[in-house]
């Protein structure tokens, strides 16, 4: 069987990739990272082996594009933070609170929780993507989630420094 | 995979639960892909009196018109295989033909003026399709007559096959080919659709 129409890939994985981009680069750059990811994926799609894991392939591209965005951002003045319009939060503050917590994680933890918890990649896949072994990826994921829980706990939000 | 490996939303509940609307991002993707010549096939659907039609175009022109009974997902999968998997849903290239179909179904137009990409038909079938366009609006021709037009008077069955596999029904009017005995003959969109088109054109 050949490859599915690319439209199916956008439909099936588009929302997941946007969530992953959001978690890695934050609200301001998420949509640019998404667009770069799908444009690069469309370019390479005909060469993708038909039995490939499309989800892991897309996350790999998204990671590269996200890192490009972060590098470019560090070279230019920070734009004002805005929430991407493509994600509809039930409460807009929940998004800002989550990003406020995510940005404080070491980048390896932030990426690990994004690829494991949002993209659903198993830890061996995450390790392949980030380097290191599955055990260290698992540790980074557990540490990242624990820190996020702490930072997002209602008590921490009331008392902790913002 | 152990239980610990199974992701649960936890702190991401707000993000996992947030609704994602890709509308704007899709438009941007289509525009950027078009600019970089990465869109090999675009498609859209139109609602017509004969049901929902799938329209698909390459950069050369309209490449496929498909009835719902053909299974639009199946048709798209075939386009991915035979032309390119770089397929996105997008209006743009197809707005002209969609407008002309509207006019055709409201009897404001009797023919189509759009570029066609006939790459899905080859050899004798392609010859037949080219001659089908010579049958005027409102009239019919027999399978035998089309075989003669195509220069192979004995290839009546092959004309039937060429009509049944016409990648561009309605626009390339295979519905105007009927049986010599007065029967309406078979049609890729079903007998009812064929009858509806011939009635619309005043041919029956």
C-alpha cells in the first residue's frame, strides 16, 4: 500500500503537533513552528518509506523546527507574548500558567514531557530523539512532570514567586 | 510497554483538552506550499443535484471528478498512488470549475472551459475521451458511433470501458453515450445520475 494523501496526515496529527510545538517553544512561536514543520513534512513526504512511523517522523521534524525557532528568537528582541489563536483554551489564564511553568523546566525535561505526554512517544523513542538512554528519558519525564505538578498546584500559585 | 509508559494528561489536561482549530494554519500551509510548488494535487467538494462531487486538480488542470458512489476517500487514495501523495484540500485552483458546474446545473452553461489533465487515461481510452467532447450538449451518441469516431468501429466494448473509467465525468460528457437499442447504458455515477444529466440537457 502506498502513502495516504498528505491531507490525512494534517488532519490526524495537526492538533498533536501544535500542542507539542506549543509546549516546546511557547505561545508566541508555536504557530510558526507548526507551519515550518508541515511545510518540511510535505516536501519530504513522497520519500518517506511507506511503513514508517508517521507520528515519530513528524515529531522529529517538529523538534528541529522548534529548535530553529528558539535559536532565531534568541537572536531577535522578544516579541510580546500572545496566545496562538488556533488553540482555544477554556480559560486563557490556564494556558499562560502552563507556559509559565514549562519555561522554567530545563529544556531536556520540557522536551521530554512534550514528546512523551503530548505526542505519546514511548521513552525509547524519546531517547532516540534527544540522545541518551531510555532510563534517563524516563527520569527526565518523571522529574519534569513532578516539577510541573508542583508549580501548578493551587498552593504554589498562591504563595510562590511569580 | 509498562503501565508507567502510558501517558496521562496530568498537568497537561488544560492543553490536551483545549480545542485546536487548524483553519488558519491550513490556509497558511496551502499558500506556502503553493508558493514553493509543493502542492501536486488539490481537491474540494461541491454539492450538485447529482450528489456531492469531488474535484481534484494538478498544476496542469482538472484531473478528476468523482461521484460519491465512487467513494471519495478511495479516489483520493488512488490519486496519492498514481500522481503524488502531496495532496491537500484547498479551493484556489478549483474555484473556476466549481463555478462552471454551478452554471451547468442551472442551465446557464453548456460546456466547460477549464484546463484538463488527462494523465489518468491512456492510449485508446484517452482517444475515446477526446472524441466524447465532440458530442454536443443536448444530444447523444451510441457506443458504436463513438467507436467509429475514435477510428476503431469494432471496439464498441472498449468504448464502454473508456466511459466507465472516465476520470472526468460531466466535464468530459460520457453521459451522452447511450446504447444503440435505446437503452440508457451504464454510468460511473449510477443510472439515475445519467438520466438526470440527460434530462437537464433536454436530451431525453
